C-alpha cells in the first residue's frame, strides 16, 4: 500500500515521492501475481483514479489534474480530488 503523503497547504496537492517514469509521471511497479508470470508498472494516477472511483478509465482517455494552473508539480500530484 502507498504511504499517505502530507498535503501541500497552498495547493492541496499530495506529491508523489516514489519512482517517476521517463515521461515524468508517478509509476507503481508490480511483481508476479499468483498463477501469473506477468510483471510491469502502471501510472499511479490511473491506478489511484480507478480505485477511488471503483471503475476503469475508458480506453484512450487520460487523467487530468485540476491543479495544473496552481502547482508546478501537478504531474506528481496524487490527490484524488484533483483528478
């Protein structure tokens, strides 16, 4: 499970401090599941959005941030209220 990050008092953002992919976005790696040889990684924003809303993101859609205009680190924000 991901440790809850302190909220930025100015922006309300919760800034990811884990692994960041080459595209500059938070990434979560996963290992082998039971009865599976699959390993890989997923964008943390997609995973958090899907978990918080209990539904999948439609194919071809991206997760945007409402904090884009107020936070220089909006791409690292994992506050689900900002998606």
